[in-house]
């Protein structure tokens, strides 16, 4: 017969763990909402930067503006920015992105910097998460292809080159910040999913233990009744 005391102890232990995972799940839900709001707000600013750079490239009297930002240098090494979490309990969040970073970095020998990429965890509309490698520099001109065409050339002060350099600096910073926010949403989503899974597993274990406890309790009651009946019969 199963030990009822041991079963009760296991039920208490698992229930205590379940309370923790459920609390962490609720905290992650709240953090996902806040991180998503910050990401959406930053996206508006980021899109306005893209539009400003696109209009300058399309309408300013500057043929070679920003060429250093758009051309890939023939020599140099790649600078890697790897975004992971400094906290655990998020399933394979860190493991997946670090594995991808290691695989990419190990294939590139040391050279002078010629490009910069960010490796982070991307999340689609269905909340599916995959590690992603995104090239920050050099810039891709197709990102700035949807510009407004004006009938006359735009004038920039002090010059299109200076304005473009300032805009691109803000664009790169905005891009990195946007990716950080996106990675933050992915991290909290991963932790929320992991805690949901842990809570669900705890519920399943508790259901089985409650059944086992009731069966053991019923078995003990039956044995006690049998002993009473046997004792009564023996006394007669």
C-alpha cells in the first residue's frame, strides 16, 4: 500500500511549486504587455526616420551621400552583437540564440571590421520564436526605397551629407533599440510559455497524486474495516 504521508508531502511540494510557476506566468504576461507597448511606440519613431532618410536620398542634390554606410568593405571582420537574457526559466531562449551565434562566429576568421550584425530571438505574429541574424551595417538601400518624389530638389542645411550622417546614426541606434525591445518581448513570451507548461505539468501531477491518495486512503479504510470485522468474528 502506498504511504499516505509520503503522497501528502509530494502533493504539498508540487502545489508550492505550482504557485510559484503560476505567479511567474502572470508576471510575464504583464511584462509582455508593457514590452510590446514600448516596441510599438518605438516603431513609430523608427518608421519616421526611415521616411526622412528615404526622402533625402531620393530628393537631395547628393549623388554619393552615405556611401560609407551602404557599401560593404572588401576586407575586415564582422562585429557581432548577441542579445540573450540574463535570467533563466525561459525554456530554450538563451540556448537557441547562443548556439546560432556560435555557429556563425566560428565560420568567420578575425579581420578588420567590415560589417555589423545582431543575433537575437525573433517572434512572428503567431508567437513562434526563432533565433535570427540581422545585418545592421552596411545598410540595405531597399529599406529606403519608398520615398516621396518632389518636383524640386530639397535643400538641407548645413548639407545633405551632414544631415544624412546624423539621421543614419539615429537610425542605427533606433534599430538596435528596436531589436532589444523585440528581444525583450520574445524573452517574456518564452518565459510565460515555459511557466505555463510547468504549471500545466504540475496540475497533471497533482491530479494523479490525488487519485493515488484517494486510492491509498480507501485501501487503508478497507483494511481497517476488514481488521475490525475479523476481530469481531474471532471474538464470537
